[in-house]
C-alpha cells in the first residue's frame, strides 16, 4: 500500500498559499529527497503528512487512511524545530516518550543511541549540542517503529561525522525494516548518497517527481556558443549565459548539436537549474 498520497493538496495562510495543488505518491521502501528553497512549502507539506497541519483543500492519505488531524500509527515525524524537554536526561526522556506511544521499542532507541558517538544518555537534554539533540530526536522517532519516517531538515545541525552516522542509521532502517523515508534538506550532496526518489517543490507546487536516476537521465546540460541556441532541441528549463557561451538545462534526450558539449546533470545541477528558473519567473512577474 502506498505510504503517502496527495491529491490536489493545498494549504493557505491568510493571503498566502504555502502549498498549492500538489499531487504525488511516495513509493514504498524508497528514500525520498524533498527539496526546494526556503519558503517553498516543504515544512508545511511534511506537517500535513504528519497530521499536525490541516489542509485547506485536497486529499492526503497515509497507507490508504485519510490524514485528518492526528499522526498515523505507522508514521513518525521529526520536525525542523526539535521540541524536547530540556530538564530531562536522555534516559528519562526516552521513558517519557515511550509512555506516550502505544507502539514503542525502547530496545530500538537504545540501539540507535548506541551508534551515536556524541550522545550521553545521562546528560540533560538542555546541555547537549544542537546536533546531539537532533540525533536524540531521530532515535526517539525510530522508537515508534514507523513504516513511514518524515524528517524535516534532519542534517542541518550536524557536523560531517554526525551526518554520516545519521545517514547510515537511516539507510539501515530502510534496508532492515523496509521503512519509507521522506527527508527534506538543503545538503544535496548528502541526499544523493542515500536518496533514490526526488520530490522538488517550489512556490508550493511540485516541480519534479520521480526516481532520481530516471529524472537525471531525462535531462541534459549543454554548453555551447550563445549565438547558436536556435540549433538546440528540447524543452528549456533554465539557462546561464555570457556574451559568447550558453549553459542550458533541458528536458529531453535529443541529439547534441555540432559545436555543443552535452552531459547528464548531477542532482545539484538539476535542482539548481529548476530553482533558478523559478526565481527568474518570480522576478519577471514582479517587473510585469
């Protein structure tokens, strides 16, 4: 059964649409990279998936059950702002959170914490670094034994070693338990290491949705003479230009014209191309 499905999903705050007409289906057993600029609607989208934010319109379901004001028992959510009880030790916090959940594995939390070098279980949460608090929050999220794990910027507070530890834990969760993960992050190089599906949102709308390898294979970057752009075939996503040279991101697999050099984009180039195009559209709208 599909872990998460959205149909024409929208959320409006007063005079602003945070999410607008989003339709997608998260494939089971995948690690999904949810990417986009600040303000794109990523956190709102995850909040709705967790049942913490009510949609203005549209439909959202987790494992075939409509999401309506509460988190699905098979879903676990790590919010961008980690709300942990600063006065409790990590060990005490684990017991408190366990008592609040019907399905809970203290052994799983202990196992995850044992893999994290920077976490002292007898330290008060308020004395931990931001990165260590994030790792504790991830361990608690996994204690629910979720089938769908929603992570909002889980890597932002972590140093390179802690990021590697955390990503290894996430990948182990997927490999051993078949957990589906949706993870938002601006760290595209880290996402490429672990994610196999891309959901790119901007201005509250889905811009790209698909298997990362297939999405990358369906695009190309061409570099060539600016005066010869008319010879290039394909749907233009974005372009950067100097007086003499153009660098184009295109959808499609048409042949490379003479005088141009073509290559498949990497994840960072693809995402940056779409975001650059979106920013240029917004600037054009303001001018017009």
